[in-house]
């Protein structure tokens, strides 16, 4: 004669269902895996958040003409490649951004910003739009840009900057 009684757990004498045990174990494994993934993403997103904030600080410092903030952001060996292919160092970039009576920056906005962190390095790509007044004439600028950050002595600094002109839209044929 077959016994159809549910098996009992040998330690507590409770009835157990093997399928129920498998489902509980699977649910616990999924939950622990989710926690581990979330923790690793939190660490990654913290660096991304820092670099994203520095990207915004870069744009804000340009508008304010805050040379001290730019000096802190730019690494001493920074290289800048402008839209026309001209290559500048940190000192030349600082001179270019220094406030003067002939030029006023109204705004410098960034959009479509993407931050990717690779250990102690990060690459920021985005779309910058800004308006300046140069000797009484308003000029709108628009560029795609790339900033390369490196974490040096515990601080993120810009080591390379590339600005590229955006071609005007072509008429549709």
C-alpha cells in the first residue's frame, strides 16, 4: 500500500512541499541577485552623478566667467581641440574663456548629455548651445562636444575637450 502523506521536514516535523521549497529558494536567489546588482549600479551611478554635476559646473563657470572654478576643473596638461581643428592647452583655453569687456556669455546649455565611467576615467558627450555678445553683436553657437575626465588625487578633472561644429541641415530632395 502506498503512503500519499506529504513528507515532513526532519528538523521541525512540519509538512513540506518540495515544489514550494524550490520556489522559495529561487525567489531568495533572485532577491539577493537584485540587491547585488543594485549595489553595483549605485556605485557606478555615484561616479556618473559626480561627473554629470561637473559637466554642469563647467558650463556654469563659463557663463559666470569663474576662472577659479575652471582652473580647478581643468587638468594642468589639458588638451582642447576646437571645431576648426585648432589645438590649445589649459593656459590658452583659460585665456580664451577669461571675461573681457568685448564679450559676454548669456547662457551655455548642455543637452543630450551621456556620461560613461571607466574606473578612474569618464567620457562625457553632449550637445552644447550658447549665446554670446561679441562687441555688440549677438552670436548663437551650437556644437557637439566630448569631455574626458580623469580622477586625479581624488578629484575628477577634464584632461581633454573636443568641440565639433554641427553642420546646418541639408535641404531635403
